[in-house]
C-alpha cells in the first residue's frame, strides 16, 4: 500500500493561486472555506523587504490530532495515509478544527453555496440570476458543480459538518494526480508514494533538505517544502560596527 | 401564604416563557445552523460551550459533595444528600441542553455513543457524563424510595462519586491535549477543571440553600446552621485552592514570552478582562475568598449568599475567558482571512441558549423541591 505525500517546491511556486482555484472547482468548495490555501508574510523594513508565500493544505499527518480527537471516527486515516472525513458520521463538535495545528479544517456554519440560490438579476432581461445559471446547466447547487467529487464524499457537504482537503482521494483512486498538482503551471507540486524510493517525491526529499510546518509538534506531516525562491544577490561583506 | 402562592405562580410563568423562548431558539438553530452564533473559523467554541463546561463541572462538584455523606459516610451531612443529588441531575440536564444546541442537533448527542473513538477525550467526556446522569437518576430513585444504604444503593453512590471525579479531568483533557494551542496544553487544565467544578458546585449549593430557605421561610436553615457553616469552611478551602492555582497560572502567563500567552495581556472582551486585568478572577474568586476568611461573613446567611453568587458568576466568566483566550488568534493560513486578534461577544441566540439551559435547570429545581421531598434523610 503506498503512503502518499506531497513536495512543494517554493522556488518553482510563483503564488499564482491556480492550485486553489482548481481545488475549489474540483471539490465544490463553498465560499469562505479553503481546502487549498496559503500563508503569506512580509519581512524586513522598507525599503529592505521581502514577500514570502507558502501554499498550504491538509498535511495528512501520520499522527493526526484531528483523527485522535474526533469522537465518532468521522475523521479517519485511509491505508494510503490520506486523512479522510466522513460527513455522515460528523456530529459537528468542531474538535478537529480546534485541534488542527495547521488551520486547514473549516466548518460549514451555514447552508453552503447560498449565493447560487439568489433570484436577483443584475440587468433585467439581460443577465441571469445565480439560481437561473444553476438551473440552466442542470447542476447541483453551483453552476461549476463537479459530480465526480461525490464518488467518495458527498459532492456538496451539508451545514453543520467540517470539511478539508482529501488529497483528491477520488482522483488518486483512479490513478489521477490531485487536481492542485495537475493545475500547477510551474510544476511546483510533486505528488507520490513516499515509501517508493523510485518515486519523484522520495528522490526530491533525498536531494534537498525539506522542512515541514510545525514539525516540533510530532504530528509527522506529509507536506514537505523544498528550496525557496530568492534571486537576490548581495555584495560579500563582513558587516561592521 | 397567598402572596407566596402568587409568587410561585409568577415564577413558574417566567420559567415557562423562558423555556418556550428556548424551544424556539432550538428550532431556529436546528433549521438555520450555527450561522446564528457570533462564531467563525477562529472563534470556534463560544458561550454555549462555556455554559456546558460550567454546568457540567458544577454538576460534578455537587455529586462530589453528595459523596461526603453517601460515600465517605459522614452521616451528619445526610440531610443535604438528596438535594445535592437532585441538583446534580438537574444541573447536568441544563448542561446537556447547552451542548445539544452547541452541536446543533440532539441526535448528534446520541450518535456520539454509538460510534466510539476511545482515543478521543470528547467521546470519554460524553460517555462518562451520560453514564453519570443515569447512575445519579437511579441513585436518586433509590433514595426517594428510602433505600439509602443498601449494597446496591451504596455501589451507585461510589460509582457516581468516581465518575464525578473523572469527568472534570476529561473536560480538562479536551483542552489539555491540544498541542497546537499552548495556552491550554498540559495536565494543569484537568486539575483546574476539577477544582473549579468543586468550587462552583459548593457555591451553587450554598446559594441555592440560602435562597430556598429565604423564599420558603421554613426554619431548616436555623436548625442546620452549624452544618451550613461547616460547608462554608469547605467552600473557603476549595476557593483557596482555586486562588493558588490561578496565581500559578498567572505567574506562568506573565513570565512567558510565547506569543499565544501574550494574548492574555492584549485580549479585551466582555468576560471580565479589561486593561490587562482579569476582573472576573479578582471579583469572582479573590474577593469572595478574602471575604470568606472573615468569620462573621462566613457565618452570616448574607455572607454565604454574596460570596457564593460572586463565585458562581466568576467561575462561568473564568471558563469563558480561558475558552476564548486560546482561540483569539487565527491558526496558520486562517490569518489570511482574519485579523491577528479576534474579539467575541455572544449573539442574541447564544444568550438564549444560556437562558434555555438555566430555565430547564431552574424548573427542575422548582418542581423537585415541590414534589420530591429533597430535605429527606434516613431515620
């Protein structure tokens, strides 16, 4: 059985956000919820400043606090290492969200995709209302509805349950890459079996010194970051007093 | 006499209205979801959960007090035992109202029992409190039937006592194993929960007894004054332990440079902290403790009522303060959507959950006192 992991090459990542957009479309992610997200940081004092961008998603930790704490096993591990969520078992206690050190679990506080129930049109006789758009394409809740998401998880999750990245388990089970990996124009995301020494993931982890988020907590996250984008040069110096 | 009957009727009408409003609130929450709360993906747990923690721990405290005559066999406190057990049941049911609405569905509360995850402190907390409720009800039924000290009845007393000891530790560990939120992490939360539970349980019993005897006007309090005074000494001791634990906690928080602990200096909201001072602790714990050190205050009914009322309000606020301080800053990428620090004030619906839980509890107290002979003791 493989153990899936992802390497994110920060030198290749340009912060375009294609991963996040593809994720939203693939997984019917509601407004306000981010399965694929980012941490941005600006360091230094003007004019000596730099901008850092770290893409984030569920870390599919080996010792996942969300799985340990879930009272009903709604949050559980698959044999391939994916941390999966079963909304049918979720009682909405939100302990996984509370317990996740990475801030990647979200709760459906309201009925999702409410915007698309709206009957208002921008120009009468000229544009469609959100509800009409959904009806015209014959979709469920949103015009960009992807029914394939429903293979392993309710395609649209109801209010009162949490949701998060599943490494696109419905695609992986068919031999396809997660959609964020597929969508990345810079090949900054590399996905594969970390146990297979011939996998690109294993090779990259042997070649570069990776870091992981909040590694000191002992959760053994399976999102690894390598390299950093920094073309800056500086004149050799020993500083001064 | 007729004036008292009139007041009783008004009291029942007030509780009835509060419960009707509570039922409407429950319906509204079940239909519309938690969007009615002033919560978000940073402030995840709010007033309904704080109320649950407060009432559940208070119920544990009451059960532990009932254990003094029923388990430790200190017979002179037997006149308090039946009332303590009943108050523990009613308070726990109030807690279940709050957690049921926090979960947003009553069926969710039952589902938790049928899909167990034994590594989850929330599962253990739910399981232990459910079993404790059942055991307390059976124990109360046995006492009501006059069976106080048969083998079966004693076993029920011991089991409920042990469950009441473990349950607060489990509530503490729900927070204490959260590695990602350092302000909660560690065994301190479990010890703190147990002490605060015993403190609020004792406070509730003293306040309830003084109000009840004042309202009904029977002379039981005067006859049992020495016993109440002894209970007040226990109360003062528990308050003293809570003071020491709070001071240790503040010492760690104020000495730490860990960013999450600095929240305590910055955080301002409606639950007591203002300008860097924890008024909920100063007025809700330290002040009543100092008052309890004065013998005349300890012995007067007014002193008992004021100190226990201050501590009851104070412990609820302390639970809320702890609950919110650990959630006041966004974790990881959520900082992209939310400000660095988030303040919180409950929505009207969250307040109504609080009112509903209190109304259920108070209605049960009222009916129990009227029909269940709570002052009974074995001959």
